[in-house]
């Protein structure tokens, strides 16, 4: 990953390389927005509490993480330390949803619900379907949603392989989806293929940890080449795709 990051740093550009009005607007108004919105502090206060939470919970893991940590019990604070998205990334996702007024949102990987809260708080009129494989982790996430008085989240608990097709049958379209459930090639592509059937011209999909492993690098490369994808953006930590048919197919490596 270090070698990949060095290559990324050499290739990454900023807004001065963007000739597309859509991409220039996206970069200058969302990526570079440093405004400290009020919602940030209340969610980050919950993160601080989670980082001190010594409760032991029983872990069920259907994803690649199960191979990395076989402990059946973990402290909440350890999950918070190793599994939560960095504030910078979570705030960025919040800004995307807020700027484009996205309403139909999928969050594939709830964990403790901190990032999910950022997604839900971005648009009070939205509906967020989030998925968590571990029931006890989901209980902690629900505690966090309640603490923030969030009522626009549907928390789906169980194996996402089964739950995702069921949820997708009930929704008409996807405005925004964040893929952070299973860092392996086949599940990532499977989730993407399921979701791509619900896209529209302005949909946005975000993929976490695109350089996390060779499988994730392969998955990201496959997604970039998909015929429905018109714009793909490599921010190293995450990859973003848009499906704007009026845009020529282009790939960008941009500074974050």
C-alpha cells in the first residue's frame, strides 16, 4: 500500500487540471469545502465517547475483517479505533449528500454508526438504509442514532448477501451508496452489480479502501471499466463513480 500511495501522490492533480464544469464544481465546492458545519461537532463527540467505551461485545463478521481479527469479543473502543472512517472522510461524504440533496441512500457497512450518522444528518428528508452483520455492533449503532435523535435510518441487521437484494426490491432508485461492507473482490462486485440496476443520471457511488488489498484494487479497476460508469475519481482512500451519460468516460486521480 505504501508504494501505491507514493504513486498516487505523484499522479494526483487538483482543480486546475479539471476542464469539466461538473468536476470543477464538485472539487471546489465539495472536496475543498473546509466549513466547520455544526453537525460535525455533535457526531465527533459521539466518536470520542466510543473511543472510551470499554464494553465488550460479541462479534459476528461476514466480511474480510474476520480473517484479520478472529476475536469473538472486542471492546467498543477498539472497534472505534480500528474500524471507523476518519472524520475527514465522513465529513466529505456528508458534504456530497448535502450538496446534491441526495435522498435515497445506501450505507453498506454500519459498524458503530458514526459515518452512517454523517450520511443521515446531511439531508433530513433522506432515507438511509444501512447494513450491519453483527447484531451487538448494530445495537451500539442504534444507541448512537438515538443519542443524535436521528429517525431517517433503517438499520438492517444480518448477512448483507441476503439483505441487500431484499432491500433493493423495495426502493425505486439509489441516489448515493457507500460501499464498506466486505473488502473482497467478489462481494464488492456483487454488491455493485445489484445496486447499479437502481442508478440514475445523478447517482453517486463511493467505495472505501480501494487500495486495501489486491482484491480491492481489482474490484476498483473492474468498477471503473463498467459501461455504466462515466466518471471515476481516485482519492486513494476512497474511489468515487458517477453515471452521467452526457459526460465522456474519464478517470481522474485527485488530491484529497
